[in-house]
């Protein structure tokens, strides 16, 4: 088989493999952004890895949101300190935009000052790691490499060569400062090829998932019909 023919087959396979949603990583690294993690609990599939919800006050009590600039939380081996500043700022801005998108989908008003029925949202990007484009593609297509990647996932919670992202966030009453929701989550890329030529695709898909899940929860809190869960 000629080299050109093998390359052709490689790219046909790449195009034939479906979408690559990010996957939750159960083991999270607590960065310190939330300070107190004692109230957070695991609630199972479809929820952040760790979460707290106020036992009485619902987000349905609020119709406006004050959004702090997303913080990049540089600590430990998160990989954030190794990212060029320009790319880091782009990730920071993208996550901020995804939070705004979730709120606007549910018709929240974005405000600049605290006030009645205003919730304050603070979020931190605690981890971001690019995928290794070439090795990610090879270990997805070649059966032996794919098996090794699967073994790594069983041992560590993530496949080989995929991108990763972590987030911590909290929502408070903008006037009183009372904690309404706090969450910690971490996601990594799946072993499929769509988007795998973009080394930040796994991270961007994690951001999109968090945005979709936030929108879904807001929809549920307000008791609306046809709330669509994230895939």
C-alpha cells in the first residue's frame, strides 16, 4: 500500500468519525478560588462534580445578573501558567461570553450594579490544557493506541493527548452576599476526531457544555417547559 493511499484512508476515517463532546472528569483539583468547600456535595450524573445549592432560596427569585470578569486562577499544576498570555486572555473572554449567552437564552437582564433581584456570578478558569493534535488523532484511529488511551482513562479519568478544562463558580445575592450556588467541575475531550485539528477544541467544548448546562438549570429553576439538557 502506497504512502499516499494510507494518508487518504487516514483522512477518510477522520471525516467519518462523529462529534467529540467533552466528558466529565470525576476527580477534581480544588484550586482555592471558592475558599470553603465543606458544603459542596456530589449529586451524580448530569451535575457538576461538586455542587452546593441554597436549601431555600431559588434562582427563580432573580431576573437580573451581575457578572464579574472571569478570573484565571493560577495555582499548582493547572497548566495555565504555561499558556501564552494572548491565548489565555482569549480563553478567559470566551468563558465570560458563554456565561452571558446562557443568561440571555433564559431572558436574564445583564446589569452593572447590585440591586433587588440581582444575582452576582463569579467564575474562575482553574485548568486549561491543549490537546496534542497529532497524537490525539493517531491514538483515536489506531486500535492499539486507542486501547492504551482507554486504559489511561480508567487509571486517571482522562484519555491520552486530549485537552482539559476546569472551572469553579459561585452565585450570590448581589445585595446581601448570601451564597446561592457554588460548583466545581472538570472536563476532558473524548476520543473522536471532529474538531481534533484545533488544539483548543476540547476546552472550547467544555465551555459550551457549561454554558448549556447553566441555561438548562436556569430554565428548570423558573419552571419553564421544554428545558433542553446538554448533551
